[in-house]
C-alpha cells in the first residue's frame, strides 16, 4: 500500500510537471511565483521528500491554473474586441461564453440541460442538417463563443424560455485547435474566398396561440457557416450578413460606430465572467419586439430604458442582470413576468434595477429570462 501511495504521488507530480512544461513553453511567460514553485518542486523530488513535493505540487498546480485562466481571459477579451470590429454598426445585442465546450457527437441539447449557457451557444449548430455539422466537430473544443444580433422581432409564441426571435444573428466559434475545412464536408460554395456551407433545420412556425391539442406547424429555417480562419467558424442566420462579416475580417473597413465602451451598459458588466452579455435598446424594434421595453405596443412601456447587462457564473450559479433606465418605477417588462419570487430586485442608485438570482437554487428559469432580455431564445 505504501509503495502504491508513493507511486500515485509521483505520477501526479510527473503529470503536473508535464502540464507546467507545456505551459511554460506556451504563449505566456511564467511568473516569478510559478518559477519559484517549480524550483522548489524539483528540489523536493531530488530529496525524495514526497510529502513536501505533494504540497508544493498542489500549490504549483493552483498557480499554473490561475495563470492559464488569466491568459484565457486576456485572449477572450482581445477576441471580443476583434468581433466588435467585424460586426455591423446597428448591432443591438452581444454576449460571450468564455468557458470551453468539449464537443461530443453523442450529446444533445437535452443532455446539456444543466448547462444552459452552452445550450444557447450550441442549439442552432446542433439543429442544422439534423446535427450533421455538430457531429463532424466531434472531439473538438470551442474555447470561446461570441454571439450578436440585430433587427430583433418577437415571434408569435411567447413564454420563457422563449423561442428564438426572428433576428439577424451571428455566432463566432473560436476553436482550441485548427480545423481543416474537409472536416465539415464539401462546401456548398466559396464566400469571399472562404469555404461556406448552407444548413437548414425544421423549427416551429410563427402562429397565434391555439388552445387544445394540435400538431404544431413547422417551417424550414436556413443558416450559413464559414471557416473564416482555421480556428474560427462563423454561423449566421443570413447569407448576406455572413458575407459582410467575412469582408471585414479580410481587411475591409470597419463600420463607423461609437465605441462599445461608450455605451452605459458596457460599464455595468463583468467581462471576466464565464458568461456576460449586453443589449443596447433602440427604437428600431418598436411595436415588434416584446423583449424591448421601449416598444409602444405595451400599455406600460419604458421609453427611458437604455439597455441591460448580464453577468453569469455557470459553476456557482450566480446571475446578475442590470436593467438601466431613468424611470423610477418598475417597468412592465419586469413587473408582468411575476419574477419577484425568482430574483432579488433592488433599485440602482444611478438609475435602473438590479436583479440577482441563483440558478442552483431557482433552476434554469432566471438564465432563460436573462437570455430573453438579451433578445435570444431557444432555436426550436
């Protein structure tokens, strides 16, 4: 037993050293703390002091993981800044999932039920061509997902979780490793010298609510994918939008826009979180989008609303929504959902409302509600 314990300890140390070696040879230089711990671990191994070596290895493991997470956050931040230069000027909403997603062809959105953020990141990709594209990406890792939308129009069916609205949406999947285009099958065409594929899925058609049992009407919905770089797949609901993004990626002029940092909701979100999102409300969707509080179709619309921010930690389940508005009373968008039992709601000193919830305690509803406010829904 003693020999087995020592063997397992040494095996763990060897694995940590292997991870450390890979890390130190990677894209980020080591810190003094990591260098010092690595030296201490080597000394302990030479002394054959397994107790000391195990304790140092644990601290070294923690240090390497902290450094790796910091590098991932910096890299994700730079990628988001890139995406902002590729998007059109009239973008209304954007969110980022900064936790890796390991793809398994056997999985479905139902299997990922407990990982709501991943479901919203993958459900359209999973649905296209009966899951063909998703299955072809088996054993790949998506290290960052960014999604953005504009021209958001509420579809006929309501409720939370909401169906995906009729919108011009684009997803950016940054992969951990390069991908050959042949992995996705034969391209349907070339868009701006990038291989592109057309995909389709059957989704619920827009129709008024009908009481009683009935077979829902389905319609075919198309999306387009392109391999913009060996480590970047772009999925768009509109072929024309995909072309515009590819043009900007290849060096075209970025759209004239105020910087995202100038938007009030941008300063209210924690962009280091595993998931974050913002939406800037406009009047373009007035009368056509129930998730936009500026709409004039509601009896209690909020014309003072400027936007929202969403911060979410999937691991701990902590969710925070900040609804920015100069209005002093609760807007109908919040009041009509009867969400007091799901969220702790407080008034923000600078104007608006803060909604906090735990998905560990309340289940997935609070996150579904946050995605509804961001103008996204389930692709079904």
